[in-house]
């Protein structure tokens, strides 16, 4: 069984969905949450990479134009 959101499963079953459908829906939502967290982690890495690139570019430009 995949990772499942227990409270969502319980809420769906109380709302009248059968147990199998509620389980599948809860697993699907948990899968989406997992994918979103991986995208957020990749985005954080990209932000750091961009910041480093901008800092290095500014340092090089400062060195080139301050010396002239």
C-alpha cells in the first residue's frame, strides 16, 4: 500500500464513499503532495544557483569596470 492521508480517507468514508475509492483518492492526494515537495526542493536549489550566478557575474563586472 502506498502512502495515504489517513484523515482524508476517514473523511471520505464518512461522506459516503466506499472504502476502496476513499483509499485510492487518499493515496492519489498523498502522491501529489510528495511530487509538490520534490518540486519545491528543486526550486530551492535553483534559487541558490541563480543567486550564486548573479553574485559571481556582478563580481566579475565590478572587477572589469572598476579597473578601467
